[in-house]
C-alpha cells in the first residue's frame, strides 16, 4: 500500500466513521427492553427482556435496542444475548450491561472452532449492519467467583497434556487447544461472519478472556473504544481486540489497558492438529486478515500490536499510525513459527508510522521461532528446514518514526535459515534501552535501516548480527556487518 493510497483510505474511513456513528444513534426503530420487563437493578435477570427487544426490532426491519438509566438505576444483569441484522445495541451513559457469573450459561470459546451459541456475552452471527454504540459499559465479571462458589473465570486451571512439534496442548477435554492460548473461557463480545459492523463509544471491562472479537467479518469500524481490567490490569489473555480472518477494519481512538494483546491480528491455527479430522473444527473458514487501520490509539500494560502467531492464512496490508504505548511488552510484535506460518499468503505490507513507547520491554520484535522467544543460541547455527505450508513467509515490513525509551530487553528480527524475513525498512527509529547485551539482534533477514539510533548500556553493541543478515544502512545508522548465508 503506497502512502497516497493510505491517505485516501484513511480519509474515507474517517468520513464513514462519522456517518456510521450518527446513523447508529438516529436511524430505525427504538426498541426498549424496558417494554419487556427489563430492570436495571443489577439483580434481575434481563436476558429474556433484552433478547425480546432485539427480536422485535429485527421484525420491524431494524433499529436501536436502547438500555437507559431509570430512576438512577442502570445495571442490567444478563446471560448471553444474540444481536441481529440491522439492529444495534445502545448503552446510554452510566449504563452497565453486566454478565452473569453463572458459568453454566456460557460455552467456552476457541479461535479454531466455528461459532457456537453463548461463547460470548454479546455476539452476532452472520448479521449485516449491526453493532454496539453509546457511552456505557459491558462488564464480564471475569474476576468474580462463579455463582456455584467455584473459581472465577480468571482463576480457572487446566493441566497440560501432550507436547507435539514443540507445542504443548492441554489435557482432556481441551487436547486440541495449545496452552499458549490460555484455558478456554468465554469472550465478552464477538461478531462472526458479519458485514458492516459499528462499535462506537463503549467500554469493555473485566472480560472472562478476549474482549472484542471479529471472526471472518468485513467492513468494520471501531472508535472511541476503551478496555479496562480491574483490579489487576495484567490478567493474561484479556486481549483488547482480536481480528481473525477478517478484512477492511478501521480501529480508531482506542484506549486499551489490559493483560493480553492490545490489538491482535490473526488468521487461525492449522486445522486438524494434533487431532486428525477434528470434528470441533468442521466448517471453519480459512481466510486471511487484511486491510486493517489502527489509528490514534493508546495502549498500556498489554502486549501492544501483535501479528500472529496464529496466522496460518496470512496477514497483510496493515497500517498502525499515531500510537502511544506505556509499559507494554512490545510496540510491534510479529510472531510466527515453523508450524504456524503462511508460506502461500504470508505476512506482509505491515507498516507502523509514528509510535511513541515508554517502558516497553521490547519495542520491536519480528520472530519466526514462536513459541520460542528467540532462535537457538549461536554457534552452532540452526540447520535449514524443509519448506512447508506452515513455513513463515514474512516480508515488506516498514517502521518509521518509532521513539522508545525505558526498554529493558533487546529488539529482535529473527527469521529462519530456510525463510528469511525480507525487506524490513526502518526509518527514524530511536530506541533507548538498559539491556546490557545488545540493542538489536538480527538473524536471517534483509532490510534497509535509515537513521536508526540505539542508546544502551555502556559497552554493549547496538547490533548483534548473527547468520544470514543483509542490511543496507544510511543516515545516522552505524555500519552493520553483513554475514554470508549458511546452509541452503
């Protein structure tokens, strides 16, 4: 994507956002759950009332299902609800949609399973022109003890099972779920195979697991969107936004503070691994994620912007612009591995422009050795493997205007000897780190570094160059010694 095209697309996206937000608040019928007995006292089960209002609105051709404050009360307890085409849920200021802590009302979600009912508190399935708007809150009560006295969602444990090809899976009944995914729990909001989705103004908090999930959906606008996790913002796997096999998304003015990926771009794991002909995966689409704009957003505590590692169908055409990160694990993380890559489609045309990071552990990581955090220690050199369908194919990555202070570990670009990370272009990158080993590690990659400055612990090298590195330097970037390709 060239810059002129990106500018035009962003302008159109902003216009569409303004129009969609206005339409969401004004168009269509108004269908109040209060007419069906909803009570915002935080105790009454409003599932039937809210679902009845959604059904009535859909029958009329669409409109707004609005939850509002009544006599100072606005906390509406509910079990999972399902949105419909041409129906948007509106939560007025001060309103909280409160997810029940009765765990029996939910199903467990996993990105490699097709949609099934109740895997999110609020979901939409194959809906057109739908979404959630308003200034209210959806609270998943992830840290609250279950209704039967059992552990809260965040406290669930599951023993590990078999390790296959370096990937550890859970013991029964989750033998097809990698432990890196986390113990499967419900999501808070999910749109599955939906078109024309608007999410505007809402706050999601205390999700059992992922907060806002788009799977196999297209034409999506998310804006003025907030995620919090209380009282501990570091609860694992509470991702802010997860995009799986979806396209044409504009994500603007996000404010995400969480313990998982801030924004995660995925396209799935390999099918039928480790269970051949896994019946739970039947009918799952195999689509790339592409054409994603992440703009004018602030992230804290989580992992920053993450591409992969569950991306066997590829991720491409991504722009992140005007991003501020505080105490995140990364600024940009692109991760893949020999069993999780996309040789046919690849991960490419990923651009970051104007990112400011404070106390991010590793500002920039592009790693083809996932789930390991780095390649093997050299020497000896990693022998090249055979090219397979899941061999990573990462290329054309551009980062410009990255300023990072307070980093504690080295940044990293680590490709495979059989599949280098190609054409990484860094321009105007300034990283300050206290790491005593190196500022930047390079292996099995090619690129151009212009005005890349690393300030680090006295005596440590700015760049550690390992096998098979070809980098052209310019401007203030110090010379980088290229290394010959080894093996094949």
